């Protein structure tokens, strides 16, 4: 009888311990838009953290950024916000204005990880809006130029282009039809091109390229008070015309291209304008097929260096479960402390110690991008960001880009229409 009673007691105690352990386990909902090779790297980091912290299960949800933000707004409306929401610095005002993310000044003030002097100044400054800090910095990124080393050697090009003249000459030599003719050669057939010089985006990265060129001309997008479009139509037209001519006049870039990285790796295009997040795919191609690539700074086509850029940060939704706030902060700090591992995704570091480390210097292809950070230009951080810039809707910037690059629309009138639409959106309270 005693043995039976003892057995019952053990079973009861085990049940109590199991229940307590189950109650102590916390699941953090973590949302981000890393749909490329970088998503797998983030999942690896999440798995490492969960393994090191068995009572914390981090559930990573990934989808493209614009739909992710729509889902975030819908979830917040239903009272089901994630515990951690990743985004970009230029998008925070939109969610601050909706009351969906809150300031983190007090958290940072008590953190031994997020210390201002440990970070690149630009990365730190971008986390502020109206004098308050709303996000934890994680990385920065900019466009750069990848090039196919073998195709450059075959064309007799000694170095990647750094300005307009060099790019156009490289474009002529790297573009060829099925008979091996180049643009300008007698018999060149623009309807039968087998190798293009460079890619041409048709998604949101199209207006990112335009934004870089427009800033190279010293252009301003919005008025100082953010209430209307302030585009210099001449400069905006000149920047777009350069991109449109690469497709329709110089035959250097394909019309309607969709898979930029695949075409570059396959040799269909000899150069690729994109961000460092493409590096893992290029390294994989090099390991698999011997593909030879290198990176270079984004060319200065016009008056002054400028390149589109962005970054990733982490925010704390206002209506997430407050009981999990401490665990969410601990996870974000762990990501910051282990951010060297994130560099495998191709993204750029913002911690001073990592940038200065010999380990970072050994990473392939990154330095060209780091060199451009000083010329980084982000889209404006405004409450109506999504209404003007979202890539999953017919926003003024998406419509402008696609009409100019896909339909060969008149550039000046298309730019003017977009500017008028932006002003109309900003004028609505």
C-alpha cells in the first residue's frame, strides 16, 4: 500500500513539475520580411537562441515587407500583435502615427548592450522620431554593383564602372546579340540580345535606383514640412530618363526583367545593381559552379555620390503581451550581441567593434558597400509612407516606375503626375 501511495505521489509531483515547466515556457512571436537568403540566416539565429534558452520559444514569421505590414496592422486591430516587429527606419513614423509601436528610450537607458558610442552614428540616429527613440538598430544596407569577372575579362574591361561615361562604354561592350554584335555595330539586332550589360528592376528597387540618381543631382522629394511633393521636375526627369534609356536606347538592360539574381548568375546580365543581401546566393553559385563575381561601389552618374539605402531595426508593438516584454528585450539584446553571425546574410554591420575587426575584413564582397554608407539616402520617414511607397499597391512611386520602365511612358509627364498624386495624398489630414 505504501509503495502504491508513493507511486501516486511521484506521478502527482511529476505532473505538477511538468505543468510548472509548461507554464514557465514563453513563446515570442517575431515578425520580419527577410524573404531572400537572409531569412534562412535569421532562422538559424532564432534556433540558436531557443536552444540556449529552453524556456523561450521564438516563432519567426516571414513574408514580404509590404504585406507583412498590412498583416501587422490587421493583427494589431484584433489585439494580436507580435512581440517583436522588424522593420526599416523609414517606416517607423507610419506605425508611431497609428499608435502601434512605442518609444524605447527607457529600455535603452538601462541597457548595457544598446550603448550609443558602440554604434555607427547614422544607424543610431535613424531610430529617433520627433526626439524619441522608437527602435533598436540592427544593420544597414545600400545598393552596390556586382559584376561578372569572367565577362569583364572577356570584354577587355579592366575595372568596374564608376561614372556615367565608364558605365555606358562597359554597357556597349557587355551587351551583345546572337551574332556577337554590340549596340552601335553594323547589323546589331536589338530583338535578339543574348547578353545584357546590367539588370533593370521593375519592382520597388526601380524607384530606389531613381532615388539614388535624383539625389546625385541634389534633388529633394518632399517639402520641409512634409505636406507636399517638392520634386524638381527637371532633375527627376533627367534621373528617370537615364534609366529608361539604358533599356530602350542603349539596349543595355532587359525590359520587364523579374529575376535579377538568377539572370546575373546565369550570365544573361553582366552586372547587377542590388544590395549585399545577394552575397549568400553569389557565394553559393561560386561554390557550385565556379561563378566568379566581385562587388564595387554604386556608380556616380551625376554630380555627387549618392546611393539608396535602408536598414533593419526591431520595434516593440504597444499592444503586445506585457508579460513577455522582458523576454522580448532579452532576445533583441542577444541578437545585437551576436550580430556578427547575421553578416552571413550579407547585411552590413553597425557595431563599431565588428566593423574594425579582422574577421569582418575577411568577409567577401562587403567592403564596397561599407564604403558607400556615408552616401546612403533613405526614403523619408513619414506617417503616410505606405500610401506613397508601398510595393504591393498602385502607389505613386510604383506606378511611376513601372510606367517609365515597362511601358516606355513619357518621363516628364509621368513624373509630374506622380508628384501631383503625392501632394494630394499628403494634403489629406
